[in-house]
């Protein structure tokens, strides 16, 4: 295979995995937080900030994958 083809395949793989898994993680984080709030509505204020932090860290991984795809 040519080097350009391998570079495009590596970019595609990096952005596919780097976009899919953080999206799954964010969905899981929000799902579990909503489930916990549904069980205990008073815990909504206590869960909101940790939920946002977890989502931000997962989103940072997606941004890192985008940067890797652009630098390859």
C-alpha cells in the first residue's frame, strides 16, 4: 500500500474510534446521572458538577483524536 493510503486509513481510524468511544462514554455518564436523579431527586445538585466534569474529560479525548487526525 502507498504511504498516503496508510495515512488516510490511520486518520480515519483515529477519528472513528476517537469520536465513537467518547460519545458512548458521554451517553453513559448522562444516563447514569439521570437514573440517579430519578431515584433521588434531591441529589440533582450534587450530581450535576461531577457529571459535567466527566463529560468534559470524555470530550477532551475526542478533541485529542481530532488533533491526532490533523497532525498525521
